[in-house]
C-alpha cells in the first residue's frame, strides 16, 4: 500500500511538473519561417516590417560587380497570421542595393541605390505582388539617410553640399521639390519620421541658426510638404537633447520622447525626457526624468551595494545636487501597446578600434549634415563593415554616429531600462529594469523588447540559439530570467555561424527576430545548411492580465 501511494505521489509530481512546464513554455509562442542561402554571400535579405499590414521579405540576388546587370529579386509576403500569402520573382534592369523601406495601406516600398548618385524606388502592391520602379535622378547630389513614404508620396532626407535637405517626391506624377526651412540651415538632420495616423512628417535638426543661436529645430510637415508647425529651442546649459522619438496624440499635438545628457556632455546620458509641442508651436510641460529617480534603477544590485548607492544619491539630492551618471545607452524605437507608449533604453558599452585615423569628426551639439547614421555607414560597402552579398541586420540603429568616434567593433549590452508613458500627456507612469546577461553583438542592433499592459511587463531578448524573458509587475523588479532553446533546427545539428539581425516589436503582442544561421551535423561535418530565418515570438500567457 505504501509503495502504491509513493508511486502515485511520484507520478502526480511528474504530471504536475510536465503540466507546469508545458504551461510555462507557452509564455512565448515561437514560429519560424526559413529562407534558403546557397552560400555565405547569398544573404541579401531585407525585411519590411509593416505592423498590422504584415511583413515583406525581399531577397536580392546579383551576379557580380558589372554595371547594368539584371538583378533577380524574390519577394515573399507574410500576413499577420504568419502565413505566406504569395512569393513573386522580379527582374530589375538596374541593380540596386536596398538602403531603406516603407509602406502604406496598399503598397510596400524599397529605396534602392542604383548608382553612385542616383536612387530608385521599387513599389510592390500587397494584394498581388504587382511591381513598378520609379527612378530618382539625383540632381541635388544628395546623400540619403532617411526615407518615409505614404500614398505614393516619398520624402528623402539627408545632406547635400554639407547642408541638410529634404525632398518631396510624387512617385506617380514624377514631380519633386526641396522642402522649405531646411536646406538654408547650417546643421544636420537627426530624426525624420512619418506619422501615418495624422499624416505628418516630423523633422528634427540640430541647427546653428546664426553665429550666436544654436539649438534644436523641430518641424511638422503635412503630406503635401507644407509646414504645419515649427519650434526652435536654444541650447541649454543644464541639459541637452540626444535622441528623438516623435508621435502625435489624439489632439494632434506632437509628443517627443528621448534621452538627454547634462550640460555639454553630448554622449553621456543622464535620463529620459518628454515634451509636447502644441499645434501653435509652443512647448508644453517639458519633463526630465533622471535615471537616478527611477523606482528600479538600483534594483538589480545586491542589497549592500543598492543601499550604499541609494544613500549617496539621497545625500546629493538633499543638497539639491545632480549626480552625474554618464551612461552609454542605445535607445530602441517607441512601442505602442495597450494605450501606452513603451520606451526601452539599453545601457551598453561600445568597443572601438584603436586607430586614430578611423575617427569620424563630429561637432558637439551642432551636428554636421554629412555625419552618417550607423545603418547608413554599414550599408556603404566602401567602409568594409560587411561585404556585398552578406546579410545586413534588419534592426540596425538609425542614430547618427557618435562625435569623434569610429564605428564600434563590438556592442556589449549590460541591461535594459523600460519606461511606460501616457499616450496623451507623455508623462511617465512606470519603469523597470532587465539584466541582459553578457549579451553582445558585432553591430549595433536592437535586441531587447518589452510588452506591457496596465499591470505587468514582459521583457524579452534574443541570442545565438535561445531567447530569454521574464515577467513581473510593472514596478516590481525580478531577478529571475527564463531561457528557451529555439526549435528551428534538429538537435542533431549545431550552429557553426550566426548573425543576429535583431528583435523588434511587430504589432500587438508579437515580436520579430531575424538573422542568418549556418548549421552543421554533429556527426557528419559534410552535412550543413544555411538559411535566413524569420521568427515570430508571441506573448500568450494569460497571467499578464490576470
């Protein structure tokens, strides 16, 4: 009888463990689509992430370096249910490297560099894959860093003759013009984003308006290229704006969220700011959130270190002094979910090559127009970061390169700070911290995401053959982190080569992870496979809202 009870107890415990493990493993559901690579230099895959419109995967194959070569392009449309709708083969008379992309309700667009100066846009209809090419003869001799498109109207932003420039291009009509109030300014574009909800293009320029007036110039353009509102703020002694993430609330006001530093420290970060620009161009209720004031800024430390740090901070605060943090960060794009705005800031450390000739000169707060973005620098093959045909990560950071620094050779992720903001007011409601545990990449890409509702937050990051996550109350720090191995290849194989393309929030509770893998049979080294992968990680645990 005793043996029977023991057996029953053991079976029950095992059953509960299996059920618990099964339920627990369902916190994130994993679905992967693989695309073949014939060899190492067959990785020219480009992902156009289109939110609730789905995903478009473009494979650009070419036969060499000769001019006027025909480019073979394969395009696959993946719907929001993560099923392929169609795959089309396209031949272009002029080969072009894809440097940016966009979409609207009916089309996906790919901006391609067709020659040293000229550009072309490949437009693909989502309904059936029908395509058309539009050519841009670059008479302005413009270098494009930013690309936005809506309803066949394309905006190209960058520099020409060491001055900022934005052009408004009607694809169907063929007309284009240079937008006003930009090309006359001495400075550089640091942000250009189109808000499809209100049909507004927001442009941010770090500008020198005159010999004594330097600062931040923000412009909202309507879709026809006319100025809707503009705002200029002189450079401040106490703080400086570093990064910019714009959107518009339901009243049409421009909300700006980003990171800031103290005084003239243009690279070291102190915290997060938010501000609203009214429809008349007035700044309303600017707020600066010092990381030291975050509820969970010190939560990851051991109890003794945490107590000492908080005591030191409290003493400085009582004397009305700011504690310089001098953090090196890499912020993600904004995530919109469940009526709030989630902003993830990665605390990182970059490793740079020890080569004085590799430095790229910037100019402090005032940014020169020709300073490249990280993504633009990688995509210029002359810089030899990647070779033609190699995979370029989809989630490359599109910030301007840092002042007086070369391109980094490694990016080490220390932790992620997540903030939740009210969509209407831009006020911060909560914060949390997530340790990324020795995560590193060769290129600066987004690797950490966060999904939040009105009670809890789920952090997620991706690595070589696994993904990591933790779930907690929005204001509660948890040390625990769960690790799940990917199931996109057989246990009989191991990864020989891996390129992490990054992680991004797709829509709702879905995240997209991309990259390339070369796997090899553990027993037979002659058996191997290479592929580009598109993995959807979907949050599915009901306990997030229960």
